[in-house]
């Protein structure tokens, strides 16, 4: 067990979202901090990529990060990691196994190299969390981007590998991933000018010249590099970004749903309604229908064709907002998709706003966005303000 495991256990036991500890308290937990912890800020860095920084991995994997450091007064504040800050980016080099892993929805590696030595790029599979983003690189191009749907588990070497990896051990780690393929794969080497300075100093998936690093299977990459790769992929395949967002949203919602199910202070009946409201069902739908009898944009009134859609997304709402009829609209399915992804929104007076990127699709669907759909109530306006400021892409 790591020397710093007691610190991680202490953080896990906290009920709040932040905790301040003195160095003396941490000394007592871990049997004494090293001198470097009292001398260098870097010791407390929230490293997610440098495997020599094992103490940071301990608190990160416990769900916390160092938020504020005062070395002079020997105090540190740890803060619980949110879904967004927790999301990490990874890069998998899998030319030999791409077809099997893409079609099967996973990545797999043995636990050690063939000589029995641990390999950082194999160990990384044990550090991946649900919701993390994985860049798929094979044959010199980025072919897909995926989102992790579950943490790793032990698994035998996939039979579909066949003769590939004959020298690999039969037992290893598997991480489930939902992949989104690029219709036009792109070469990172063609963009190496933008990428080179963002590559990890250690265990990099690419060489500085843009060629793949054959000795690296799964590498941790910075959020900055991950977002750049996603943006480049989006230029080649505009639909990809939306697909990834849908996957991420679903996984985030799964995490929150699990937290609701495990909450001890929420009655069982309320848990059921909160979970059903995620899908626009139950009492949430009934409450929205009391206020919204038709799709504001299409005019459809047949309830069997309408979706009860949250204005402020379910995942960022509190429990009362998740069930509030004021936080919902009845929308036709295609309008719900546009609203949910932030391609359209509404002003308080009912004017429709459409993001320029979505105008061709809106026109193809025959939707009239140069119109007023009628004013919204004061309570609805509060939720619409959130949608315009944080969801709308215009």
C-alpha cells in the first residue's frame, strides 16, 4: 500500500466539497511529509500525466485535487473534483488491434511487457475513468475519438486478436469505450507545428517529427492537446463533435443517476421521479404539460410526438430543478435535438435565436426561426437565461 493511501482515505471520508488540512495533520496521516513538500510548490501539483508523482495520483484517484496551497503557514485546501475537471484525455496507439478494438468498443493491454516488466502505457489503463476522452491513432492517422464508459477490469486477451500479439500474456486489462469514427481520418504529422509543444515530456504517443511512438500504447495527454485534436477532428468530420458531446452527456448523466440511487437522504419515490425526469418522463413531464401544451417552434400538439426537454440541463440542475415544470419545454424530437445541443434558444419575449452553424439544417427541416413563439413566464425566463449563457452556441 502506498504511503499516501491514508491521505486518500481521509479525503474519501469527507462529506463536503472542500477540506483544509495543515501539514502537521498530513504528517500524522502519512507518517511524515518529505522535505520537498515543505520547500516546493511543485510537490503539490495535481499531476495526471507524470507517473513519478505517485502521491498526486493518490488524491486524484480518490476524487480530490489540491486547490490552494499556503506553504508559509503550512496549510493546503483540497477540493472535490467535478465531472468537468475530472475528465482527462488519453491517446492510444493501436495499429495492430484497431479493427478489433474499434468494432468491439474497448482497448486492451497485457499487465506487463513480455519480460514481466511493468509498462507505464499499460498501467495507464488502470488510471482511466468513465467520461475520459480517448484519441484513436492507427496507421499514421487519427481514426476515431472515444469516450470511456467504465473503469478498467481484468480480462483475457481478446480472441479476435488472433495471431496479433502472440507474445502478449493471456491476462490483461480492458477498458470499455464508445467510439465515434472520423469519416475522414487526419494525420497529426500534418499539424505537428501545433501539436509538438503540447506533447508530454515523458511517455509521449508521438515523436517530435509527428511519427507514432511504437513503444507507447496508451498515453496521458493534456486537456489542451486533447481539445486541439478534437477540434481538428471536428474540422474533418463536423458531426463528430456532436456525437462525442452526446456520449459524454450520457456518461455524466449515468454518474449522477448512480449518485441519486445511492443517496441515503432522498426518499425512494423521489429517486424514481428524479431518474425518470432525466428521460423527460414521470412527474416532470406532467408538470411541463401543465404549462406547455405544444411544441413552440412547430406547433405540434399531439403529446405522443413531443419530448419533455429540460431547459437547464438535467446534469447541472439540482433535484428541485430536475422536477420543475418551469424548467421544461414540450418539443418535437428534431427541435429537442437542436435545443439540447445548443443550436437554438429563445429570448424571454419568445424570439427564436439560431446559431449560424445550424442554419442549413434548420432550413432543410423547414423550421421558421425568424419568428416569435410567445413570451415565457418569469420562472421559465430564469432557466432560459442559463440556456442562452451556457448552452447556446450562437
